[in-house]
């Protein structure tokens, strides 16, 4: 099974790095060689990083904590949104707003404004405004929706950030480090791996590469959720349209999650699911 997955990684171009002239010397341990002035990443290091990341995400999800997916570059935006929605986690796929983590209270207030605008636009109240005011409300709604819609389910700070290209998302990395939030990233040869807790060396510009690796990480989150009976119970309640009072219950307190280093130590012997 591992051999088949390695073949998928190669077919997706996960091993292709940037041009030699753009490399970050700190990525040297993850580089296998060079070909035609392009660095080639070591697939074995990609597998090791992926195993550690999956082990850690599994524990985070099993504990009931949140994982925030972040990827605003054009190649990653759609995939980040699709995989985050698939595993029921918040995401940022359009633009990282400064203070999304460090000024979380303000972000929650803007989400409240988004819900208020939706109520106005979905009811007859919108017709009581002038056409100029309706246009202004529509612009405000589109702007807030584009930037914050993916954060609706983030009712508390996440335990972990999953990033595509930490160089592009450096503001998100800075905020996470300031708050002590674990960072996990798909990182290419032009980035600094020392700023990331759990780096996964790989091509962060190829759409197929991003889809394959993020799909594996989303699978790990889903597997972790399946281990938590409380999460399964809540999911079942939503699907069967439980009483409104049930939706007001406070979320279960997240269990203690092992540190990334401990998760990494336990994961070397595991196999990546194809």
C-alpha cells in the first residue's frame, strides 16, 4: 500500500521544488537533489512529515478541538475550502484578516454582523430600504461573506493550523506562534521550516499535489472525529433535527492532546493510507 501511495505522490508532482536560485538553505535536509536547475524533494521526508501530521491531527480531532485550514493562494483556495468542509473544520481560503486569531473577539462580532445581514436580506425587511441602501448592504454582505464565511464554525481558538505555503501565510504563522497554536504546513524549498512545528515538505504550487496531501490530512481529522463518541452523538442529533434546545448545549471540553513531538515519535511505524 505504501508503494502505491508513493507512486501517487510522484504522479502528483509532490517532489518538485522551486528553482535552485530561490531555495532556503534551511530546507537542505529535505532535498534529494536537483535536476535542470529545479530542486527535487526527498519523498521519504514527505512521507515522514505526513505520518507525523496525520498522527497529530487524529489526536486533535479525537479530543474535540478545532483545526483551522488556511490557504489563500489561487492554486490552494478551492481545495482548502473543499477539504475543510468535508471534515467539518473552519477555513480561510480568500484572505487572511489581520487579528483573525489574536483579535478573535472582533472577528466573532463581524460574524454576528454577517448573520444580521443575512436575516435582513432573506426577509421582506430589505424592501423597506432605499435602493442605494440595499446596494450598500449587498456590498457589505459580499465582503464579510468572502472573508469570514469559513470561520462561522470557529466558536473558539483552534488547536492547530494547517497551512499551504507558510511564506504566503506568514501573518497567520506569526499569530499562531504568538498564541502558542501548533502549525502544520505543506512547505516548499523556498520556505523556512524552522517556523513550522510539523512541516510536510512538498510542492505547494501544484494543484494535484495540494489536493492529494490535504485529502490525507482531512481523512486523519475524520478518523479522529470517529473516535470521539460525543462528537458522533452531536452529529447524529443534527442530522435527525433535534430539539432547538439541544443546539444551545455548550461544546464538549477538548481532551488533552499530545504534543507534536510526542505524536511524531509514535508515528514512524505507521503506514499512510492510499
